[in-house]
C-alpha cells in the first residue's frame, strides 16, 4: 500500500508562470482602479457578480469545463493558478466559488447531457450561482444521518427537510441537496441517499438568514416544504448520493482557499514590519514557510486530480493543515498587538475580520476531528 500522504511535488512550467503573471497584472489594475478592496476569507464573504462575470469574459471561470459546454477546456493546474492569485489578492469571488469549484466537476461526472447543457455554460460565464445543501441541524460532518426526505410522486420527487449553514443561499439560483430517497437501513447507513438539483426560487423553498455574532450574513437555513423536483433534476444515480458527495469533497477540501483565507492579513503584517509600523518578528518566517509548503501540497493535489487519481486522503491532509494555519495566522498577528503597537485602520480591519471568521476555518468542509479519521483510514490505520 502507498502510504504517501500527498502526491509528489510538481513544478510550475513557463506556461503556468505566464498565466499567473497575466492574472496578477489584471488584479493589480482592479485594485488600483478601486474595483474591490482586498480582504480576508473572500471566497465566502465577498460577493460581486459584476467581477465574477468579468472573470468569465476573460476565460478564467469554467476552466476545466470542456468547450462544448461553454467552458475553456483547460487543466486543473491552470485553474489552480488562477484561483490562487484571486485568493492571494483577496478578490471578491464568492459569487462563483461553489459553482466553479465543485458543481461544475460534479455535473461533468454525474450529470445528464441535458443537465450539462442547462447549467455548465452559465457557470462558465459567471451567471449561474450555486450552493451546497448537505449539512442539517442534526447532521453536520455525519452526513449519513441526514433527515431530508425525498418522496416519489408522479413525474418526480418531493423534498421535505431543512438544510443549514448553506453559504450564499440567499444569492444562489440553485443548490445540490442530499436527501434520503429510501428508508434508513441502520446496518447500511450510507445507502438510500440521492442528490437533487433544487431551484431555490421554487414554491416551497424558504431561505432564512443566519446572522453571525459579528452581524454578517453569509450562512442560511433552507427549508424545503414538499418542493417538487422533476425526474430530470436527479443528479447521478438514485441511491448513489453518498459516493457522489464524498467524491465532491476532494474538490472542496484541497483547493488553495483552505490555505489562503487569511493570506491578506499575513501579507499586510509583513508589509507593516517592513515599513516599521509593526516590530520585526521572527515568527513571520515560520508562517511564510508553512504557507509555501501548503501551496506545494495543494498544487500537488491539483496535479493528481488532473491525472484522475484518487486524492481524497491528500485533500483531507491539505484541508486539515491549511485551515489550522489560517487560524494560526490570525492568532499570530493578534499577538503582535500585545506589545503595545497600534495597528493602522486597514490592518486592524483585516485582523478583526480574520478573528471573527477564525472559528469556521476548521469546521466548514469537515471538522479537524473528522479529517483526522479520514487521513487515518487513508493510511490504513483504522
């Protein structure tokens, strides 16, 4: 058995370096023009549909979607370069993030031809916004315990239940909902689950905001009260929802957003040290080194996905280490203020936002405790 935690480190060739510089130059122009203000955790908290559509016009969305479905037909590593540059600069990317990251690849793998034609071109243009309906009030990391029911009716299904912590549901057009389409068999809890494509404007859908302690609105409860789902909006095979959902997690857990949510804060602190607005601190190098190592690990997972290799364990490792480091960066910059140095307004705002978002880093996409179990299974330890 291969006990390697992550795939071998890959090199970034000249073509990728050129693409990176092209994206970086565009983003610098956008910041200089005041199109957006760099921030932290922007893949969850910063929505700008005009900016998303501009990325689509430039061919930087739907990069791994084939051209026959309106995409760019490019590679996972090219997509990695673009998304990493967007996150490094703290661009407002939440409007397209879920659709582009995992909905598109899932449709390509499990969707019917009609479903691909219906959604993939809009995703590639940045015009169709998706959410994910997995977690429930009593079912977080233990997705096999979901209680949302899918009941067979003429011409389709009716979904009844509640999804919670649904990022951006108040902005989204649709989401993938995991529901139980067959009675629970306690001996085979993962059986009988299916995925459905739900129009979030359909009758019976109620979206209620979850306001954070900081007053922000990113998350929602989505109540499904007998929502009709036609047969042509079942995703993949009935009863295969568990395997489909777990395959999505490789895309959700391994990307650079699991490493770079607080990068803008780290960069701003480094600049403040260089300008003597903060004391020089050797701890900065430790965090820079960690981020550099995590970049290599995340990039390696992208090369594995490109080669259609199983990257579930590697993705869990990246998510586990990356989100821990994101929180450590917030804590590190916070400790620098204990020496009595005052932060300027921009750095103070970044730190404040990072501290508020910090608890969610190691929860969303699978808690650290669950991910340690995933890694242990991948290594044959349990």
